[in-house]
C-alpha cells in the first residue's frame, strides 16, 4: 500500500522524516490511518491549535488522497470536529 506522501507531490518527500513538521511523514505512516485525534488533543490550547483544525478540515478535502480515501478521511475529520 502506497503512503499518502507517495500518492501526491508532497513537499516532505525525499527529506529526513525526523525533521518533518508533518507527523504522518515523520512516522512514515499515511494520513487515513494516522491518529489525528490523539495528535490534536496533545497540542497546546491556543490559536495555533484552532488554526490547525480549521486548516485540516478545509484543506484535507481538496487533496487527491482524500478523494481516494474519502470514507476513512471523513471519519477522521468528523472525529476531529467533535473531539472539542
């Protein structure tokens, strides 16, 4: 199974995973199985956390990977929205 960063022109591909800002790439996982809720809940409260949630919900649905894994990703996004 190809990982999300292999399916799209990911800006992290080819870089050292340990230096990545993307938790999925850093763990060499894939976005539709990553524990986004746990990641979100571990973030410090504040404007950055709110901005991250809105960016994730808005931008994710525009991604090719989302379209291929819409069912899994929609569950992730719903879980993020309702974990507040």
